[in-house]
């Protein structure tokens, strides 16, 4: 009799351990009745978002976050006429050369100054030419270089100057004419050639 009672109690315990509802379909509301929904009865959360890259405000419960608007790109600055002229003045100033001493009459420099005047060029261009050819040849009509450069303008090869005259090897007038033709064709004027020589070491 005692054994029967123990078996009955054990069966009852086992049934409740497997399913407290005695094999009935499980009901979540019964199984989890002890769990409280703390959000029950509350209003749905509100979410407000702006558009068109305006300041964006996001509100969630009692918290609010703001996003700054998209920055407007800065316009690219343009040069005004005064700025452009200032830049040109600076470029001219860097190409300027020291003032040349007075050219002795009958010299290559004296003849060059007269020749530049006939081309409409003033003392500023003459000063650049003196500095340029002082560096190249020292105004020596017979100056030569192992590379084949020759004469006052250091034509390379020297025979190029034959286009200005057959006496190119000894006549400074012929050499200067050829040299000025080269300069104006490539650099516009002596100061242009001098500026290039200052930055690169050659012209």
C-alpha cells in the first residue's frame, strides 16, 4: 500500500515537471505570466526627421539629437585685374638684371645698346642682355666651349650664326644680330632669356 502511494506521488511530480498543464498545448501567457511588460500601454515612439540638408532633429523618448546641415562649398577665388597686374609686375621684377655700366664706345656692348634701341627695346632689356652674355661668354667674340658653343651668344654649334653673315667667327655685330634673333624667337626679349637662365642655368 505504501509503495502504491509513493508511485502515485512520483508520477504526479514527473507529470508536472514535463508539462505543468498536463500535456495541454503550451500557452505563453500561462507559462510566462510572471513576466511584466513594462512597455504595455505606452504610446509608440515618435521619430521626426528633416530633409533637404536642413538641420536634422531626431527625437526618441526624452532624448533629442541634432545633426548640423551639410556645409556649403566655398567658391574658388578668382584673380582681380589688380591681382593679375601685381603678378605680372612680380614676374618682371624677378627677370630684371642689375644696371649695366656705361658701354665704352666702339665695343660690342655699345653697338648692342644701339641695336636694341632700333628694335624698340630700352635700358631694362639692355641690362638683361649684358647680364646674360656676361654669364655666357663675357662678351668675348671668340669665346668657345668644349660642347661646340661659340661667340658672344654661345651659339651651339657656332656655325648657326652663319645665317646672320659669313663673318660670324670674328664680327660681334653679326653675332649680336644672330643672338637677338634667337632670343626674340624663343623668349620674346632679353629679360625673358635672362629670367630663364636664372632659373635653369641656360637659355
